[in-house]
């Protein structure tokens, strides 16, 4: 009998975890869609914004470091960087076997213009939570993140 109760409890916990995952996925997807619409004002995609933001924050990165920060493969980033380079926002410099990426003056101007506005836009998605709830959510997400990187 006790084993059956544990099995039912495990199933309810599993179902609850699955509902959390579905909700989390929907919130993330909606956030990406909202950001895509918001970033159209600068003719940027979310992926392009992420590149501009990471390079602007770090000043200069290797393509490998950038791929790692964006959680993509080095191959996936090449085409994205080519488009940004053609638009005049970034420059790539080859140093022996390593390519470094940095913002051009045009890219720095875009960074200064778009990043603060996009950060405020993203922060506005959490206005329904008070400070304590935001801190609790951040703590829980960090806990989950640590679990998935083990």
C-alpha cells in the first residue's frame, strides 16, 4: 500500500514538473516573439541583438567565446556574424588561427542605442512580480540551472 502511495505521489510530482516546463516554454516563446517585434525598429533579430549585446559588453571576443556565451556552435555563428559584418556593425580580425570579433563605430552606436531600450523592455515583462518574488524566481532558476549543468 505504501509503495502505491509513493508511486502516485511520484506521478503527481512528475505531472507538476511537466506543467511547469510547459508554462516555462510558453513564456519563453512569447518573450522571444515579443522581442522580435520590438527589435524590428532597429531591423535586428533576437540573435543579432544577442551578438551585439555580448560583443558590446565584452568589447572583444573570439568567435569561440561568443558561441559559448550564446550557447550555439561555432558553425552556427559564422553566418550570423557575416550578416552583421556586411551591415557594418562588427569587424573580425584573424590572429593566427583565432578570429576575434569587435564592434565597429557603427556597431557601438547601435549598442548604445538599442541595449538600454531592449533591457527595459525585457524587464517590463516581470512587472507583475514584486521585488521579493523576483529574487525568489531568480534563486529558483539558478538552482535549476546548476542542476542542468552537472
